[in-house]
């Protein structure tokens, strides 16, 4: 899932204007590695050299932090879509979208995507976080549907069935692919992308067979 690029975290004293942003960046990294319920304010405080009181100042409850994180993902995705809006074919835009998932495999932890984390923990999230998570997924799938439909028109994509149904398959493949890559290695994610390319374009990818 597309997200904003952030500079490497540095320790900052509380009270500086960018403390809130540093907290969000750190919380995002912890979320993708551990899940929302897998980290505490103490984890953030230790990594940033803050007191937990400084985090509570910006986010009184952890739910406030979670809502801010999901809204941040939504804003990041909207900015990414606007930046990419008129570049290349629909297939090229889909490839750019796939690449944002592949970025999660570049870390030693093999991070999951935000949608995968929120979906896995959906049953224990607050109603407010669930609402934001649903909006995020709705916006992503709306973009996927529009892109798939445009691909049919510009000739860069061909697939059977309804665009919305295909968007659901793509979303499930990407999230599931990251889970599989955690166990079987990043090359299995590449295998999944190759199959998506074959199904969406009718062209056999040139990456070659996997061991």
C-alpha cells in the first residue's frame, strides 16, 4: 500500500514542532512489524528518547494514535494517487501500486501492509478505528476498480469478469502474498506478481521460473 516517504528517525527532545510526526513515523514502523496491539507507548518512547507523557500530550489514548495513523495512510494514498493520476497506462499505474507492496519486503522484518495488519486485528479495534480502516479500504478499491476499467479501455489490461471482482482478487493476492513471503521468502511474492501480470495482460513475465 502506498505510503509517504519519511526521513530516518532521529532522537528529538519533546516539545519540538516535529515530535508528533516522529511519533507517527515510529508508530507506523511498529504497527507494520508487530500489529497495533503488539506495541505500547513505552516502545515508542524508548525508540525516540521521549517520556511517555510526551506521547500522551499528542495522543491522549492509544486509540487516538491509531485513528491518526489510519488517517495518515488515507492522506498518503490520496497524495500518491494524485501524483500518479496521468502517468502512463493503467497497467503501468498498477505496476507502481504493486511496487509499494514489494517495498515491505525490503526490510529484515518482512513487514505486512497496513491493510493486512488492520484486517487481521479488525475484531479487536475500536469502532472509530474500524470506521477509518473501512474508509481506507473503500478508497483503495475504488481506485483499483477505476484503474482496471481504464485498462480495458486503453488496451493495456484484459481480464475476465467485473472490474470490482478483479480488484478484490488483486487486493487479496497482494496481502496474502506478503504473508506467504514471510514464511517462504520474497521470491514467492515475485511469483505471485508474475501470475497477476499473466492474468491481467495475457503476457508471460520474463522473470523466469522459480526454484
